[in-house]
C-alpha cells in the first residue's frame, strides 16, 4: 500500500459521541476499508464517516 491510496478515516457515532481515527483504503465499490466493525455502544449502521487523503 502506497501513501497515494491511503486515507485518514474519521468515524463518529451520533448515538454516543465516540470518535475513531483510522487509516484505510478505498475499494472498487467506493467504500473505505479500515477493519472497523461497530462502535463500543453497539452501533453498526448509523455512523458519520469522513475521509481525507494522506
């Protein structure tokens, strides 16, 4: 993985306010792959995801 295709991903949970900062890459479907599954409060679906290239 080169730095050209890496992204800084910020995931925020609107239910509990938790914030996660991860690194990942974008797949062919336009989704970001970080390995993140769910928030500590159990929220899997309603997440705010922001991505910026590194």
